[in-house]
C-alpha cells in the first residue's frame, strides 16, 4: 500500500515531467492565437477586396446595360 509520502513523491515527479510540456503548450497557444489573428486580418482584407470588386462589376454592368450575372 502506498503511503501519503509515496503519493506526494509521485505527484512531485508528475509535476516535474509536466512542466516542460506545459511551457511548450503555452508557446503553441500563443502561436495559434497569433496565426488566428493573422488569418482574421487576411480574411477581412479579402472580404473588403471582394466587395470592392463586386461594386466595380455592378458599375460596369450598369454602364454597359448588361444584366447582372449573379
């Protein structure tokens, strides 16, 4: 049967082994947040560009008297 001291030693070993993994996970979490922020920025830029292109196409269609494609 394990004693209270044995259990505390096991907990200590587990914590020691988990510390490097926790640090690595924190780094990965920061990287993922950064990538998500960059992705959202790019999607916003692409959405804005798409809206500008749609407006431009609409003006061209109106100017040439063409029926809308979509």
